[in-house]
C-alpha cells in the first residue's frame, strides 16, 4: 500500500483518507504511455541487437543509420570507422537519438508519470516517500539535453540523406518487372522514409532546447529581429512537441519494420515508379 | 430548469473532519460556488468558504472538485451529469483552517524570498524604454491571479511536505522567468532559482499548466525556459567557456547575481 504520510495525509492537511478523489479515468493516459513506450523499447532493443536485416537496398533502417560498424555492403554511406566493433552497428549510434529522447522535456513528463508514477496523474498522490526531482545524479544529467539536440540535428541530416538515397534504382534482385532497376525509384519504403524524416525534423526543431538556443535565451527580442522570428517559428512548433514525439516514435519503428520485412524477404516493396 | 445536486463537502478543521452529504437544489447555468453558497444559506450557515469576485479573476475560491484543483466560480455544473455526485474539498497541499478554507501563507513566504525587479538607470530624458515586443513577452505571466492551484497540484510539495522549505513552486518560477526575461532588470536570479527556489526539483510533469485557470503555459513558457537559463549558468561548459573568453556575455551583461 503506497504511503503518503508526508503528502496529502500530512497532519496539517484536511483529513481525507483517499489518495485521490478523482473519478475520471486518470490512469488511462499513464497506462497507455507505459504500454506503448514499453513495446517500443522492447522492439527497438531487439532490433538494435539483431545486427542484421537492416538494409534492403536502397533502404537503410533509421536504427542503423549511419551504419558505421561492420555493416552489410551498400549500407555504409559514411564509411566504416568502427568496423572493429564486435556488436551490432546500431549500438554505436543509437545512444544519440536515445539520449535525445530520454532527456527530452516531453518524454520526461511522460515517463515520470507513466513509469515512475511521480505523479501518475495530476492530483493523484505518488507512492514515493521521498523526492529530490532532478537535483541529484543521475537525473541532474537531464540538463545535457541541448547537447543531445545538437547530435539529433546531425542524425536528422543523415536520415534526410538516407531519404535521398531511397530514390536510387533498386538492384536487380528486387526487380519485379522489366526495366525496374533503371532510373529513379520510388516505393512505399521511400514514402515511409519521407514521412519519418518529416516527423523527425518536426520533433527535433520543436525541441525546448532548440527554442532556447535560437532565441529564447535572449533578453531583448527587439535587438535580435531574425532570432526573434526564428523563435516564434520554433515556439509554434513547440506547442505540439509531444505530438511530434509520438508520431516520430511510431514512424521510426514503422520504417524499420518495413525494411526488416523487405530484408527478410517476407514482403516485396510496393513500387510507385 | 432545476434539479437536486448530489453535493458532498469536506467539513472540519485541523483536528479532523469528514466529507458530508449536502443535497441541494441547483439551476441550469450555475457553478459549483453557487451550489456551495446555497448550502451555506439553507443548510450549513457556518460553512467556511473563501470567495470574492465570482468571475475567475480574484483567485480566492480555489478548492478541489472531484479531486481536481479548480476555481469553484469557474466550474460549471453543466460539465457534470445531473445524477453525478460532486465532491468539494479544500486544497490538499496547504494546512486546512476550516471547511474549504486553507492557509495559503506558504505562498506569501515564498514571494518574500524572491528579489523584486531592480531596474537600471533611466534614459537621459528621465524615462525608461522597452520595445513593444519585449513588453509583450511577459504579458502572459502577468495574467496570473494567484489562485495557487498550480502550487496546490504540484506533487513536489503536495506529496512531500518536507520539500516546502526548499521549493518555491510553479507560481514563483513564473515570476523568476518573467524577471529573467525582462530587458531592464539588473538582477541575475538563475543561481537563486536553482538553489534557494528549488527549480531542479521540478520534473516538468505539467500539472501546473493543466490546472491554470488563466491558461498560462507555465511549464513550456516559464519553467522550461528558466531551466534552460539555469543550464546556461551552471551546467553548460561551452557557455561557461564563452563567458570566460568574452564571446558569450550577453546573459550577464549589466546584471548582478543575487
């Protein structure tokens, strides 16, 4: 039974036994977040450690991009400086998008509520006896978020480059008809990667640290009209930061799943031209 | 059209109390505070309730309606089903005085600890000037009516009485942010915000924003920007280096740390 002796049942407060009097389904949102995030973590962990089926030319899974380890032929567009790395190539680069999301102000809200129940919902007592917030290790490290944002911009550029590469002609073994390996190609994979990279950019550019960096830290907007304008654009995106966080989470998993199914030969790419 | 509302009200004082039933006749268009007043007028003349403007502008009638921090005067009965039971309790973060009235002096103590604006010298003609765009930036923060619902819902103090000494709360982070963004203020409160005011204890779960009757985006527009400013001051080695070599001195130019 959770204890709230230091909280809403403290001696000076109104004596009410219940930890909350909310009658709505307050538990639904944290439960949904818990289930979806857990499913993503399990899926991403499995895929990251697999070390195979991440490249179906010309598509490269975002979990493995840029592929800097000992990757399959055609997947390493930026060389293989970590060819000696014995484990999956995804583990070399996933720390950056993972770190970006783990320290993200939106995700922090979501997982503090859903996983740590701190608090599970507004006006619902949390089950912990003590609380120090983000003042101590390890949570004080949430303050490095801006550095992960810098890395996320680089990741976004790489994924954008991957989209350009996804228009490349497909190799002969994927061809399903005459002449399909020549010229520019576009398939369902290309489309999914475009959608993914749009969501990734919306998520990256709507970041609170980005908002601070482009202009939020200023004291005089009037003396920096260009940065003020940038700040208003980012501010507009920022109001939907949580939405972009969810959409990009789904899109990145979907693109990876699609490429996995292609690479394992389970399905064939739906080609538009 | 009127109907009988199944109303429950917490009654008691610091020695104890309980939630009691007060079925009361209410009409379309009324708010919870109307129902409370009718109970006071017809059934419980000694029911203690703090209120003033009945228009959502004075911030007096803060309470919890079905467990959610609300202004009673802005809580429409039409938002509930007619057969739904409505439970009204005092704010559960502050010491109770009697019935729905709590002692919110915690907030005034925190307000005293926040250094007021210290403006720089006037222009040659004796005036001070701010560009309109800089004036507008702080307007959202000045909508605060000090109802203290954000302070009430904040789990840092709601669920941890022992944090009250070290934590100022969202209403005052709003003030810290407003002053730190003020182009004419000469105090640098970033260290103070993180240290004495306990900004680092906030884990940005956004309940303050959810309950704000003025719709102020407390978390996105005040707390997180203030946290980022604190990162500039305390946690970012590049900003520190920039300050040292003179490339990044606009943050502290003309300001004195308090």
